[in-house]
RNA sequence: CGGGGCGUAGCGCAGUCCGGUUAGCGUAUCUGGUUUGGGACCAGAGGGUCGCAGGUUCGAAUCCUGCCGCCCCGACCA
């Protein structure tokens, strides 16, 4: 039965087992692709709905662009094609036929496409080719569009949610008349991601800028939110790019300014994906299973009856339905699990595995004493409370658990950002502790590459709030004026 | 694409070296009963192209050849 590998024993095995046993997703028959199961999808839908609201509140509209991109579009922007070429799925034919020799189905060699199509790894190229037709003057700007879509990147090694060949995401693509406005847009969306991560996922993130090595293919600047997982590895949870005029130039998108000049448009793009599911799992969950923050939980409260006979079950059911009605009136989702084919102990374990924030259990003793047992998933703490106070308590717990999860994750992160003043310290922290290493860097790709080669650690970001501080590069000893964050990353 | 491991019931595995009853165990499923405050117990039942294709043999899950797939570790990446 469901007994999880502990995090200490084998973290990645623990992760895989949670995904499978909590019914979040499974491997599909297609290599590298996943089936997102109803419970996992329900969490994703909650994420999506909140983000979608934020996007609309910040002036964006949803639209939809094609899955297929003409191969020639990909090559228009040099850095972009170089970044993605190695992982593109390509459609070459449009028809199958029965092979007369074998009776099997084969690709019809006569149905070759005149121009091959790329399955989008991201949509900048087809979107900018479309924007070209939408933009003539400054009056057409800004264009603020988001799309919810699937994308395909042919990955060599995949892990459910963290890296799959196909994944779900949203990609915002905006066009602006000035550089300043585009940068503001990219920064604003980064703030939206930060707010979502911290207040809904209860996952603390560090906002920063990527170094040239880690920058999105085709961007001038890539901003990111970086999170720290329980095993001390960093995870990029979202990115927002200032694309400069790169795509405008590649697709010849110009606008007539107020002053009558013809200028290239300034662009941004930004996205988060189903990878956030992986981030959620690895931020909060424990050896008993998944832990879902109340604000994203598809089911927030479960009520489990404990009984010996039908009359007890009936009485408990009556009380439970009363509580359910009150909780639902307060907007709290709740399920009463009176399934007779499972015992209470089994249910306890099952709902813990699925990360339901609060469990209520009621048995014969509670009936007699007008009490109910309340158990919170984040701490496992049990309390026996009077029936008439349970609804208020649960309402408070929704807030407390959300906050506690965030605080706990933030304390962990704070404890795992370590300063390294020299190369020996850097190596020692990486080996013995992990987490983020805050260190000086000389600003060169060469040094970053060398450090990666020696340690596998990369610069996760240059934090936006980093203090100016004179120092020496932890590797080369060259002068540096601020610290950056290194880590082993997912 | 390199290195390692593995394909046997829904899931997890034994059996393979050394060929020989009707292919077995745990779990899940179904039936009946007893149970029910932390993953219950007893009894019974159903469920298999042994990854695929050839070959050797009186006889192949087991030996040989080829192929396919998956997992882990590396190189690449959100």
C-alpha cells in the first residue's frame, strides 16, 4: 500500500511517488509526455484561474495562436533559433495511408508538406509575424495579449511536471511604443508572478535578472522568480523577458510615432507553466504525502465519520451535513466521506497523501460530548473542539495554514542562503549544505561557465534587491560590486 | 547519443544461471461473514499473447539471434 519513500532516503524517488500516489499525474505511453490526472489538473486549474484574473486585472486579454509554426519563421531571429532548434518537433507530412505490402499504416510519401511546420516550443515568432499586420501607428499600441497553450520541447530527460516534452503554460506577448514602457511591463508581470507564488502557492521567491548564459533565446533581459526546493536545489518558477526590438526587427514590425518617425516596436514575453506543480510539491510536501496550500486546494476540508452501526452513522451524517452547509456558505470546499468500503484509518492516510488542508473526524464519543476532532495537514496537530466552534476554527485555519506554509518555506530558504567569501567556502557549502550561495562574481561568462563545469552550479539570478557591495569574484578574484545567487538547479 | 538496470496478472515482484507438472507470491479487484477512534481479519473466486519476432529442442518465461520499450546516471534544457 501507499508507503512513501522518505525525502531523506531518496528525494527524487519521493517526488515521483507523491506525483503518482497523490493522483496528480502519470507517465503516458508517449515518451516524455504526461497524463495530468483529475486531482492534479484541479490544482492546475486553480492556479490558472488566479493567474488569469491577475492578467486581466493588469489589462491583458487572452487570444489563441496556432500550434504550428512555419519552419522559416523560427530562423528569423538568430539567437532564438539557436536556442530552440535542438528541441523542436517537426511536422513533415499531412497524410497516412495503408501500406499495400504489409497492411500497416505508413506516412504517405506523396503527402509531403511544401514547408515543414514546427510544433511551437514558444510562440514569439508566429505572434510577431501576426503583430506585424496589427500595428501601423502608436495608436495601435500597446498590445497586451496572453495565451494559454501547450508547447513542445523535445527533452532528452524528463520528469513529471518539472520537465516534460509537452507542457501546459501561459505566454504573454506584449508590444509597446517605448523601451521604458516595455521594461515596466516585464517588471510588472514579474511582480504578478511573485505575488502569485508567495500569496497563493505560499512559496517564497527571489526576483532577479538572468545572466547572459541563462537568458531566454532572443531576449535583451530575462527576469525571473527563483524558488528553493527542500533538497536544496533551485527551481526557476517563472520568467518575464524584455525582448527589446529583436523580434520587431526580425519580423519588421514598425509603427508611426507621434513625431512622425517610423520606429521598431518594443516587446516583452512572460510565462509560467505546469512546472509550478512541481514547485508546489517540492516546497511544502512531507513524508506523509502532498501538502496543498488552502488557497489552491481543490478540496479544503474533509469530514470522516467513525462509527460502529448505522444509527451512529446517521447521527454523524446529520451533524456533518450541518457543518458542510456552514462551511460552504463561507466559501470553503468540503467533502463528507461516508464511503462504507473504506475504514477511517485508511481515509486519514489517503487524505494526508493528497494534502487536504484540514480533516475533521467525528465518532461516537464526539456525538456524546458534542465535539469534533480537527487535524491540520501542515503540522499534523490534532485538537478536540466543541461542535459550535468548529466552523470558526476551520475558517481561521485556512488563513493560518496558508501563512504557516509560507513562513516555514521562507525560514527554510533564509537558512539556506549562505555567503561564500572564497572558492574553498563555495565548494564546501555546495557539498555540505546546498541551497543558494550568495557570492561575488566578476561578471564574465567565462567564469560562470568554469564554475558550472567544475561544480554544476549556475548563477540562478542577480537579485533585483541586491545591495551594492565591493568584493572579489569567488572564483577569479577579480573585482565585483554585488553578490549573485548560485545554486544547483532543476 | 554514451554508461548501467529492467520488461512475467491493474500495481509491485519471485521464477531465468542449470529448459521438464496446470507459471507463482504480495497487493488490488469481486463474493460472503466478522469488524470500524490511524492504511482490519477470515474464507472463497476471477484475472496471464511471461515486451515483440524469428530460431534451437520431444518440450522454451528459461537457451540463441534480431528488434521494441521503459527507468536510472551523464551531455542539453522551463
